[in-house]
C-alpha cells in the first residue's frame, strides 16, 4: 500500500487501511464503533497521544491512513487493555493498536527517531536471527539508530555496568534458533 501523506481533498482519502483492518479477526469490529469515546476516557495515556483511541478509529474508517500509521498514538499504547474491556461494542482496540503497529513497520512510516518502533523492529530481527534477544546489544542498537549524538554520554554508565557484570556484550543464541525462525517466518507468510 502507498498512502498519501497530506490529505487536502476528499478524493485523496484512501480507505485501503480500513478494508485491511476489516479483513483481520481483531480488526473487523472497527465497523461497529459508535464513537462514544469510552475508550479515550479510560485510556491512561490518551492525554499524551496525538489522536485519542476514538479519534484514531474514526481516522482509519474515513481513510486518513497515513495520519494513523505515522501517529505517535499506536506507539504510546501500553497494552493495558482498559479500552478493550470498557468498549460497549466489544471492539478489540488493543489488538487493533498492535495490528496498526505491525502495518506501520511493514510500510516503514512510523515516526522517525521515535525509539519504540525501532525497538520493536530490532527486537524482532534479533529474535529472528538468534532465537532470543541480547538486551545489551538491543539497547546499543537502539541508541545508535535513534539517538547517536547521545551515544557517548552512555559510555561511563556502560563501563560501570560491564565492570560489575551487570551487562554483557556477548551475543546470546538459543539452541532452537532455527525453529524459532521457522515459526516467525511462517507467521509472516501466513498472516498479519
Ligand atoms: S469505546 Fe468502542 S464504541 Fe466507543 S469510541 Fe471506543 S471503540 Fe468506539
Ligand atoms: S490498551 Fe492502549 S489505547 Fe487502550 S487504554 Fe490502554 S494504553 Fe490506551
């Protein structure tokens, strides 16, 4: 999918993301949203979001696909499920947030230099390669890819942690890494 970044005219709206969401078991409920705002009211993070959960769903339905995928909202969601258990229409809002995160990574349209999507992508790649994550290398990758100008300021802390053996630069790998890779590749091919 290629989404238009700035919508000026109604004809530029692109509802392909909406139809994609309707095709997912966790997303089909989006059609039932009555825009009551309960989800936004109970969400502990909605005050920090660029679009509240209610508004995000409205934007998906109306075709503001790029605004949705490049929003901070989907990355600020902490998966607390307060919205999901409160929604009178039983819409799986938390799962919808996950589906939108996956789509944003797939389309490469998440907010630049925002650490959460980079962390999610790096974590997945590391588990795909090694069957598990190595926390220190994951954090190192994250700093280098999101905040390289501050990388040097973390050196003293890193050295202290290395000295006290609280940090290891060893790349960890599970014996069943190839099986984990096969499962993850299968999930990628078989579904969203
Ligand atoms: S609580 Fe449910 S029905 Fe109400 S706005 Fe949120 S998603 Fe829509
Ligand atoms: S699951 Fe996400 S969107 Fe829903 S209430 Fe919690 S933080 Fe907000």
